[in-house]
C-alpha cells in the first residue's frame, strides 16, 4: 500500500508545521532534562498529528528536518514503503556502529537475506518450543518471592525476561554473564539516541571522553557476547536453542549458512531487542492491574479456569484472552518501543506534507497510541479495546507496539508467549499491589523506568504453586 496514494513532490503538498531552528535547539535541551513524550504531546496539541523540528541546513551529516508522526495513515506509508523510507537515519547509524550488522540495523538486500533466513526460527510453532524455557525463568522468580512482602517490579521482570531469552538463545541460564552486557548496552542506548538526535554530536573518531567511553563499552560488549556464543555453539550443536538453530539455518534462496560473525551479531541483537522491551511490558501490565484489584481478580480467575493447577502450555496461553488483552492495553499506554525513525530517500510527501529527501521521519508510537481519533478517552486503561470487534473497527496502524510493515518485530510471538506465561505463573500465585503512581521513564532506544517500582506481594489463598 502507500505508493499509489503518494503525491511525490506534489505542488499541492504543504510544508510540515512545527518549530524553527532556534526553538528546536531550545527544545532539545528541554527534552534532555524532561520527558520526550510529554514534549511530543505538547507539540501535537499545538501543531497537529504531523509536526517538525527544523535545524540549520549547513551542519554536515545532519538532516535539516526531523518530522514527528502521530497519525496512522502516515505511519503506514513510512513503515510499509521501504524504498522511499529507509532505516539509515542518524539514530540507526549510531546503533549499527555500536551493535554491528544484525537484523535490527541492516538495510536493503543484506537485510532481506537475513530476514528470509531467520524468519523460520520465529514462527509460532517454533517459538512454542521455548515454553519450558519461559516457564523455568518465571518459576525461579515466583519461587524467589516466597517469604518476601515487597519486590521491585522492574528488576524482577528483568530477571524473568533475561532468564527466558538467555535460556531460549543459549540453552541454559546465563543471566549472570549476560547482566554486564545489559548494563553496557543500557548506557550505550542512551548515548546512541542522544548522539543520533543531536546535530552537534562530535564524530566518533574524535577522542572525546564520551567517544572513549563508547569504545570501551563496545569492546567489552563484544568480548562478552563472543565468549557466551562460542560456548553455546560448542555445547548446543544439534540442540533446540536459537544459537543451535542459527548454526543450522540456511538462506532458502542461496542455501548459504551464517558465518560465526553473523551468528554473533544476530545473537546479540536478539538478546538486546528481546529483554528490556518484554520486561517493561510486563512491569506495566502488573502495575496497571495492581491499580485495578477487580480486574486483577478477573485475570486470576481466567488463569485458574483455563490452566487450573497444571503447568501452562502454549495452547493455554492462547486461551488467556483477558490476560492477553491487558498486556496489549498496557503496551498501548506504555509501548516499550515508543518511537522509531526512517530517512526519506527522495523528495516526497506524507499526509499532504512536503518531505524533502534526507528528512528523518519518526513515527511516535506512544503518542499515536493516545491519539483521540482512534482511542476515545485515550488515557483510560480498558482491555476491551482489544475485543475482536473493536480491533476490526480500528485502523491497524493506530496500534504499533511491534511496529508494522516488512520490518516489524520478528520476536512478536516470542514476546507475547513469554509475557502471557509469566503473567499466568505469577498472578495465579501472587496478588500484586503498587501505589499506582506514575512511573518516571528514561528514553533510550526503548523506554524504561527510571525509578524503582515497588510492589507489595501476597500469596493468593488456596493457590497452587506453578
Ligand atoms: C514486548 C516486547 C517487544 C517489543 C515491544 C518489540 C518492539 C519492536 C518494534 C517496534 C520493532 C520495529 C522497529 C522499527 O520498525 O524500527 C522491532 C523490531 C525487531 N525486534 Fe522486537 N520487540 C519486542 C520483543 C522482541 C524479541 C523477544 C525479539 C527477539 C528475540 C525481538 C527482536 C526484534 C528484531 C530482530 C527486530 C528487527 C526486525 C527487522 O528489522 O527485520 N523483539 N521490535
């Protein structure tokens, strides 16, 4: 879709409304100190669903315009037309420099070959085989809650998702070894986004303190992931974990295997793309449910009815309708991947606005998910928004927690199954209560909580441990 509706270079297209150069530079400072999403919301109220920050055109390597998009039709065009809009924007260039050439950051034919090769590893049927890995990771956390009255939700959910992804990837729990990788990438992610969005970031080769720090973090990251993958590869040939699958898999068109470097880069990307996104989704689902005790009870009743006292399986997870709708609604209000960006390859137009070649366009999923045109009473938590008839009536591109188009998330089934099983195991056994207050966030490549989220946990009477 998209291409036939385009008014490329059309005389009828208008300039994107928005901030001039001075205002944009001032706004960057404001955003660094406060919340990017609060700022985007304010600008949308003033300028509308598509607005721009303009920068002086003479700064080398810097786009003169950054366009924020909070509208479904425009998001559809940007995400589906991979010829007119490519990932190679300053933020992605920074990410590629930091993380290598994995599926998340490659482009064109290289990306197409990788996606073709890796897609079969992420079908629903294949992901179902990681059910035991997901259950084992959550059960460790759930058992660890015994005798504790209070837990910190974000940490606990990170244990669930790191345990899950490390078991699924490497066939064993390597959480302890993975933890320093996570800390390094967390820091890199924030530097990356700040550099990618700043017109004044010094080039990487300059030996500034920040650049030296980046080099140290990247070197450390690489050494650590190499050690883990090499060990997993030696151990798991013929096994079912993702590293073993990566060793086996071939490109269906060329018949080529991945080399060691590619296996390393893809493993790193799966690890990084897969853990904090899912843990943020889980923490927010629990936080929203803890503010609504009746809804939490209804979810628990559903889990007990569908699963009873058994170990839940993948089919059970698919039957947990209300539980999954709560997860989807939590990701509407708090999408872990809250924004993305593309660069226009030619002079074009979106939503009737002029987009010169080189412009960076950023669908802001978090603001799109609260756009009143698609979401009445947008700040209210309401899982019924995801009943089948409501979903059918809504524009598919109004809800994009996993992105859209050919480059949408390859790990969607992985994340949904993992998170649903985690909710089933935890909520069957534990009643979770938080103070329900707003959670301060940090904005890197993904959004993450910037402060502890404390929850009181109490065993559910009569529950049977998973
Ligand atoms: C709740 C959890 C998750 C969320 C919210 C999420 C979100 C997203 C989004 C929005 C994109 C598209 C980015 C864009 O268009 O620029 C994406 C891409 C991607 N995700 Fe996820 N993700 C999640 C979990 C996972 C997991 C578990 C994995 C792997 C095990 C994964 C691997 C990837 C990869 C490799 C891509 C790049 C795909 C491509 O470009 O072909 N994600 N994710």
